[in-house]
C-alpha cells in the first residue's frame, strides 16, 4: 500500500504504470474471488483504495496543469 506522499513523488510515467498495475491486480483478484476463495479478502478493498488514491493524485495534477495554463492567457 502506497501513501499519498509516496505517490506524489512519482513521475507521470510511473504514476500511469502504477494505475495500470493496480487495475490488472484488481481484475485478477475479482476473478479469483469469483472462482475460489481468496487467502486475504481484504486485499481487494485495499487495492481498490490504492487505485482511487492514484487516480485522485493524477486528477490533482491535471487540475494544477489547467490552472497554470489558464493564468498564462
């Protein structure tokens, strides 16, 4: 699990890679949950929260970029 401070230190490319990795892991966990019992059921919720945190910080960066772009006009 990554904290928000750790995520903010990532570059744009690393952030996108982490988002893709989290989405793939959530898919795998959901699949395994449907067909067999998970050894740690709380892991699915944890990864969902991680993905939400990653996407939130990506959106923060988008808003900052928009605000900076608007000031130059």
